[in-house]
């Protein structure tokens, strides 16, 4: 027969059991492990080739023309934009070729342009000769052969590296696509209308047809508007706050307010002109 | 014959009135009743064939209702010098693995028979535990047990389960997988046991090959000692296995106590195994179990287990949470139903499976 004392002791028993559970461990989140729970092999050695290409080729020779809203063929080669607009992006002159096809330098339009073998247009840099030295061309080939890695090593932070249009920039009328470039790959499952928003001057949301990560460009997010943007002021925001903030593939939440800590939102104000962009 | 009937009645009365509670062959029952394993099993370390007391206990206290006449009380003794017993478990189980189609099936989990030849009553026995299903017939235990001092000191030699921690019915429990010492992996050797007062102690020397042929000179030593109080118990275990592939050392702490109708069990084990991989591994596992005797014949079992497969690797831990309801409507029949929730690293689907099962368990 169960007595009141038994019932009291039973409840105490469950309290003790709960306390014992609290002392027990939890399941691991599997970070850094393979499917068998063993540590992943160490990352390949850092590849800084792209930074060297940026510093010694693009910034040194190309950004005089290839920058801003009116960059030739829409190709901006300033730091923060160049990678997103080169790797796995179709050439505007020869759409059948990628500007940079990772692992395949011969099929990369960038190589053809700097070697002067492209079927269309002039050899780059357009102000040559002199053109790029052989060792600089070899650097580009080597980088593409290695898979066109973006940076030296995975970053432990996530920040917005650049946007198209850039902050405070005036874009041409008819703009229908916004591009946000991050310093490292983003977690595509967190890329949605909650983490990316576009508002007009009246602070009303602008309808978006898609918020997406382009194929093979995990550090880029594109926002496609339902209608081309009309003339006016807009603000693009990327959210590092909220219940499901944007984070990198490695799980680092966006440092949106650039305070060195995860969290905060990034705001990119820009204008759209009725006429040509300036 | 009259003396046997008198003994049966006396045993039943003891089971009924001295130990009011449910009974079945699991450690929580021993903790619930404040009994040693040897009270209900011929094997002093628990599991397998039941004693006359264990059989009487199962018929009078374990079931919600006993059917049949008093004269039909089963003792396991079919002849003066021979006792028999058995276990059979038939399962229907459902398994859901993420990203895979779920499966469900009927299966015989086990069908086993026990024979105990008590050639010198209370002194010398030859014991056999044979599994007939699933698969081919397999011998799990075959040993000679001799009580040097009646009911206090024994020596056992042959094939036997090794004494380490709790002898759980669930061989898939993390603590049993970690130690590698369970009822699927008997070993061959010799065991000395001491059953004095509230203490139960065993020391075993065996090949350390889990029943496979010995391939080196190294041996395994397993020791287990437990203090058994009326409402609580505490024990320690240790194992050391010297093999050419690498040494293996383990230690464990286990205990339990009763709080009213709830019985709590806990075990934590640590293994340092140099035979795994190039650098060896340090592993840990723990078990917390709560058994709530809702009323006679009804038990709700909640279990939470944790496994650390490699102490040098972070975020690889696994857990298993089980909710099992056990109903014994009549003697020697048990219906069990439950859910087991596995939680592990997200990149391994099997470590995140969910299992549900219904089991019909018959035993004698």
C-alpha cells in the first residue's frame, strides 16, 4: 500500500533524479568532427595568392577603370568586390565563359584577357603596354589552379566586406539586384528575408523576389527585387541580432555594428537616380 | 514432498511480507528490495537462472496478479539435483533514422535456457547458459561453481560473464558498451567471490578476449565490490586487460538508493584503452536510472545515458534517453514498451535515431 510518506519520498526521488540529470553531460554539437566523430584533418596551408593579386594587380593596375557603379562590364576590381564579381561569374563579353573558373585557368576569361588571347575586346590592362609581367600572370594561373580560394584562412568573425551598390553610392535607375559580399562564407540556411531587408525612404519594406547565395559563391548574398527600384533613397540592412541572426558557415554570428563582437546590424544607405548613375 | 510444499509456502510468505515490492531480474529490483544479486540468481553476480527464492519472488511479487494454485508454484527444480530456467524476448520495433526511411520489424531478441546441476546441494554446481536464438545456438556460460564456505565464499571456473558495474538487461546501455563487459561477451577464466554480511565482492582472472581464443600471454583482471544496505548501495569496479594490441584499464563507480516507490540507480565508468588507434583513447560513460513502482506489476523506467567516446576530442558526446513502461500482468510474463531517443553529433544520422519498441518477455 502506498502511504503519504511513500508519495513524498517518490517526489523527492524525482527531484534527486533531476539533479543527477543536471550533472550528466549533453550530446556534442559535432563541431570540427567528421561523421564518425573523429577530428577533421587540419586545414590546408593558407593561400594568400588572392590578396597578392589584389594588391599587385587589381589595385595597382585595374581599379582606375574597374571601380564604381560604371565599372566596365560591371566588373569592379576594388578590394571587397573583386572576388565576388570574378569567381564563378559569367563574363559580360563572352557569357559562355566564367571570368574565373576555379581549377581551370585556361577556361577562365580573366586569364585570356590578361594574356591577350581573348576573342573579344582588348588585352588587359587596357592602358598597356606594358602588360602584366609573366610572374604576375603565373600568379593568377596558380591561384585559379588551386581552386581560387578567397583568403588565407577561415575567419573567426563575419562582417560585411562590401556591397553593390556601396554605402552612400548613387546607383543607376532600374537597379534590380543588390549584392552583399562577406569576408567569409555564410550559412546559407540563415539567408532569408529576416536577416536581409530593404526599405525605402518612407521606411517601407521593398518587396524582394529572392534572397539567395549564388552557386559556388558562399560568401556572397544577392537580393533580387520584384520590381526595378525607382528613383529615391533606400537602406539595405543585414541583421546580426534577433532570434536567428546571420552567421558564417563556421557558426560565427555577424558582427554587424563592427564593435569586434558578434551581433548588431549593418546598414547600407544608397540612392537610385532617375538617370544614369554617378 | 510435504517438506517441499512447506518450503515453498515459507518462501512465498517471505517474498510476500518481508519484501513488499515488485521483482524482476534487473539491478533496480535489488536496489528496491535491498537485496544482493545472489538472493535471486544462482550466479552470485546476477543475471541468468533464478534461485528458488527468485522464482517464488517473481510469481508472488512481480506480477500484478498470480494465477494458478499454490501447489503450482514454480521453483525451477525439476529434479532433486537439476534446476532449469529460461528467458525469451520477442520484439516489435520501429526505428527512425534522420534522412532515411523508417523501418519496423518483428524479431526474437533472445531465447535462452539455463541448466544448473546441483550435484552437491548448496556446494557444487555445473551451470550452463545456452542461447538458441537469434542465430545459431551459442554457449554464453558454462562453468563449475563451488561454494568453499556455504553462502559466503565461492570459486567459479569456466566461461562466465565478468563482474563489472551493474549487470543490466540492456546490453546496449552506454556503460555496458564502454566496458565491453555485458551479457553478450562472456569470457573464460576463474572467479572468486565473497558474500559476507552486506558485502558482495568478486575478483576474476580471464583471457580478456571476450570468449575468443587466447592469442597472447596477457590476461584480464576484473574486480567488483559492493556494499548493499537496506535502502542504498554503493560499489566500485576495476578492470585491467593486458593484450599485445595495447593495455586497457577501466574503473567504475555505481550505486543506488530507494526513496519510497522510486528507486534510483547511477553508474559512471572510465576506460583508458591503448588498443584503439595509434594513440589510444580515454572514454567515459554514465547512466542515471529512475524506476517508479506505480503499483504492483507496473514499473515506469526513465534512463538517461551519456557517452564520451574520446576524452581528447570535444563535441563528440552522445546521449540516450529512454522511457520504458513495464507491465507484468501475470507471473512469468512481462510486456515492455518504450522509446529510446539517441542524440549525437549532427553529421552522424545513426547517432540521432529514435527507436520505439514493444516486447513480450517470458521467463521462468
